[in-house]
């Protein structure tokens, strides 16, 4: 495992009061529900469809299957006995825990390593209600987008848009309109990049913003996928860069790749080198046309002398939540994330 960089994700460029006010006005020009309407049209969804939730009686394996099917990393858990009452959030990270716990010590794949066996083990494990995060981040559909940005800048990737009915104190309930993500906010930013409130900030480089020097946790290309998952679990990461023998970034492995392995029932990939698994996943994706929730584009890092706008556009184009920042030799020096961008362009 490789660790580089010393600086955290702090944004040291502090905006002046006037600039902050313009940024707030920029993010306040749209309502969360309106942005959600546009997002769902782009995704090909229909507002009449009920957003995907996970019934509280499901097993954790069944819940992971729902997330894989729809290309989600997480979803709300809905009380199966009281529709419209939400108990918490179920995340695909639960599957990382399960895979590492069940297979982490095995040197070779068991002969019976099929999805049906995994399903049986997981059914015997626990119900989804025992694996949820009870804290739900929510906004009303009529809320300004600014309210969602204040949540996203804390590192939260998704916020549920709910028209609450307040049926019970301390309980989240009502009409679930959908989910806004950091990527949706990033697209809004890119679509309005010429707005004077953010134009100057987007034109500055990552160096100007003192970004891209975060600590990097990476894995060498010969490490098995299972070992990469162990690292992701240990450091609570959604992805890790893969380095070649010279320490250069040549790819990455993410929760999206894990979803693909589970969806295609090819558990053998857990025991092959992480780089080989990443190549196999991307090659199969090209031919199988699984476009939902999977990155169809080549892996792209970025350098610190590039602009914030380029970083945002590259994340949007590759469906990535972060970019590995590299030096002239393609060696990692840090990370820049959507969280960093939204934090910088809403600084106070």
C-alpha cells in the first residue's frame, strides 16, 4: 500500500464577503425540486415513477442486489409496514464488509464461490434494518439548492428530497421525490460556468485553491482485488488508485467496480490482481452495454496546474467523484473531489 501527500482537503483560498454573497445567490437561484426534475429527465426517468427504496424486511444481500441493479451506492430504507416512513440509509459499503469478512483470508477462490452460495450466506447474516445508518440527510423540494450545497460541502454525497408530512416527531416521513447527488450539483455548476459568481473561481488552478495535495492511499497493481477492498474498508474509501511498479497511476478500483462484479456474478475477480480486474470489468462493460452506474470512459488523472473548471468537467465526463492528482511523471500527489469543488465555491 502506498501513501503520499501530507495536506488534507482544506481550501485555503478564502473568498471575500462580496464573493461569498454572489456564490450564495448563485446556488440559491434554483430549487432542489426543479434541479431534480432536470436530473431525472437527463437520466431518462419519469416523475410519475416511485423513487427506489429498500423495504425494511429485506436481507442485506437482497438490498445490495437492488443497489447493483439500479447503479446506486445507497438508498433509503422504507418501513414495509408504514409506507412513506423512512428508517435510515443502506449503503453498498455493507457489501465491502461482508466480502472482506467472508473471503479476506482465502488465498484462492473456493470452488463453490458462486452468487447463490454468497446469497445463502448473506441471507443467514442479517436484515437490512440491522445495517442502516439511521441519520438521513433531507431537503424539501421547495428548498433552495444552497441548502443541499451546505450538506454536500461536508462530504455527504447524496441528499433525499422529501416533502415531509411530519406525522411523527423525530421521524422522517412523507413523499420521497428523489435523490440529489453531488454529481447533480456539479452538473448545475458546469451548465452555469459562465455565471460571474463562479466564473473567476472556476478559472483558477488547483494550485491557486491549494487543492490536490491530500493524502493518497493507493495499492500496487499486483495486489489482489480482495486486498484492495480491505484497504478501502480500513480507510473508509469508495475508491483507490492502482500504481504500477514505478509508482505511477495506471487506473483505479471503486465501489462501482464491486457492484459490477456482483451484478455479473464473476466472483473470481476478487482473487486476481486489482489492475487485471479493473481491465476485465471495463472491457466487459464496453461490450455488455451496462451504462447505468458504470464509467464507460478511460481513466483520467489531473495535474495541479489545471483549472477548477477542467477538473469539474473531467469528473462529470467520467462520472467520477474524485480525480487523482499526479505530477509530471504520473505519480500521485493528492486527490481533488467534488466535495472540494463545492466547498471552494460556497466558502464563507
